[in-house]
């Protein structure tokens, strides 16, 4: 077993995030964008596939439920939580359209879409980001080292400097938690 080596890889990648002024700047921009959206009565939508879907749902719950503070809920949802919609859309249209169709149903100008894709290549993520851009919905992408097809398509693209899916997802949760904590703190404790 290589448990210590695996933990070390995660810590090493976290250190790269800590040392990256580009990532901390984009995190600050993301936090400001979300705070402004909530102050203007808008919502935040999340999406991802597989482990990133779980992360998207987790982060939406941090905002809509609570994180550290007892406070009113914030309007946040993962676009994949309605399994009847997902299976019907995938069956009647295509799996590539599942997020796009839900975004078109509930998204409004000024809302925010947070798209998680470790590869930056998922067709359904690319389509939903393009649809968000058409509708005037702000886009934040969380991806891996290359960004791939999300490059140039997101208002803010935070690229974790790795190609290892598990390590990227660990960092996405770290970054997501930091965003949620700061949004909550600014909105409800005045920090």
C-alpha cells in the first residue's frame, strides 16, 4: 500500500494551489461574483459527472443548507438532482443535453453556473457552459491542468495543476468549500 505517498501527493498539490496567485485571484473573483449574484436575488447552479456530480451536489447543499453559520438558505442547486428529468432527457434527446435543458428551464440572466469537469472535455459540460453564455448566466469552471474545451468559454476558469482525476476532485472540494465559506461569511457575518 502507498497510503503515505497518496496523502503526500494530495498535500503537494494543495501546496501548488496555495502558491498560485492566479488561482487565489480567480477564487476571489468567484466569491465576489457569487456574493453579488445573491445580493441581486440570483441563484447558483452546479453541474458535473460522476464524482464531480457528487461534488456539485455537495457544494450546492453547503449554500442552500448551511455551512458554518445558522442563516437563511441561499438559492443553490445541482442540475442533476431530478433523476426523472435526467433519464427522460437522456432517453428522448441525449445525455449531452441533460444539463443544458435544465439550465434553459430554470436559469436566468445574472445567475451563476459552476461547472466541474476534471478533464474539461465532457460534452454535456461544454454544452451547458455554451448555453449559459448565450443566456447571460455567469460561468465558473473547475477543471484540471489543461482546461481543454473549457478554456476561453468560462468567465472564470480555475485549473487545478494536475491530470490525476482523484487529486483534482480533492482540490475541487477544497476550493469549493473555501468559496462557500467566504460567500456565507461575507453575506451573513459582514466579514
